[in-house]
C-alpha cells in the first residue's frame, strides 16, 4: 500500500509538471482575449486633404497644382505599438509645361490630368504607446508603410473635350514603331509616410499624415520616352489626333527631348483623418 501511494504521488507530480505550463499559457490567453475584442480594437474613419504629382511635368515643386482628395479608412489596433491600416483614397493629379520657368520645358507644351483611385493596406508603427480612453498614451507619432493598387487615366483637355491619352498611344505603343504594348491603367504603389495622431475621449481619434506613393510606372503623366515617334507612323495607325498629341511643341522639333525614361512617377497625399472606434472600451491594458 505504501508503495502504491508513493508511486501515485510521483505520477501526480509529473502530471502537474506537464500541465502547469499549459495552464499558465491558457490563463494568459484568456486574460488577453478578455481585454479586447475585434470591434473594440477596430476603427473606421474618413480623411480629407491634398494630392499632387511628381514626374516629368513636375520634378521638384511640392503641392504644385494640388487637388482636394479624400477617402475611407479601417484600422485594427494589434497592440499599443502597431496597427493594421486599410484605406481607399480618391483624388486627382495634374501638371502643365506652360507653368514652367525653363524655356525648353515651356516649348515642349505638354499637359495632363488624371484621376487617382487607390486601395492600400499595411501597418502603422507608433513611436510611443497609443491607447484609447487612457489618461496616458493618448498621442503618438507614427510611420506608415503600405502596399496598394491604384487606377489612373491620363488625359488632356482640348476645346473643352477630355481626351484619353492612353488609348491614343502617344509614344507609339502598339504600333509598328514600338514593340511595347499600351500601359495599364491599373498600377502598383507603395505608400510610405509619417504622421501624428491623438485620441479624444474613449472612442474618437484625429490623425494627420503625409505619405508619398512610390509607383512602378512612368506613364502617370503619359510621358516616358526620351524622344518622339515618327508622327507619320502614329497618324497612319492611330489617326491624326494621336499624331498631333504625341508632339505638341510650340516650335516643332521631332528630335527634341520628350521625357526621362530613367525615373518613375510619384504622387503624394497629405491630409487629416477622423476615426471612430467600432466597439465599446474596456479597462484592461493593451499589450505593450
């Protein structure tokens, strides 16, 4: 009997050693799950701001010909240092050689405007812990890094009529003079930026950020090639309008420089945002 009791004790002792780590792991998970749920960690909001473009028709001027833009945003707060952010953004970019100071650029006489419709998702990394409804940690700066897809459609207005430039193949895309196909109006972008945000009460926050969009196209402005294509080829295959818009120089020179094929186009959005938490708050601290 003594032997059985001792053997049972050893078995129970080993059993407790095996289960104890699982108990603490389960208890930790339960405690963590009780401190917040999906909705209390989620926010939905809207933003409004300014959008502008950088490329062959505007290489250096911040906020040149900027336009109002806005969108919707969903944010999921993983913990006080990290949030997942998904947003839809809509705006417009434009530029005109006639506004330049360089006589060579003025003579090129190109212009464009294009709508921008973007869907992107990524992360916000907070410099300081951020938490709704607490006396501390109510404001922070953050880094924004996302991956997205955007729609563009460069056009030009002539005599009050909007003309789609992509369809015309102004650099000979799809003609016998150029083996390249016409570029797609859907492109990939990488939004990268900095921002600040602060909570007001338990359920509302205000954000302000500026993010530049790295793109992988040089056709946001319909300008890439360093040289002009023979207008006779474009006229014979796409028509006289396409030929006229391929080279709009004030002093016609087929051998002048058109664009810079070594760089890609960018666009920038700078704006403010208001978000509202979807779920009710809680008193438990978030993960640090």
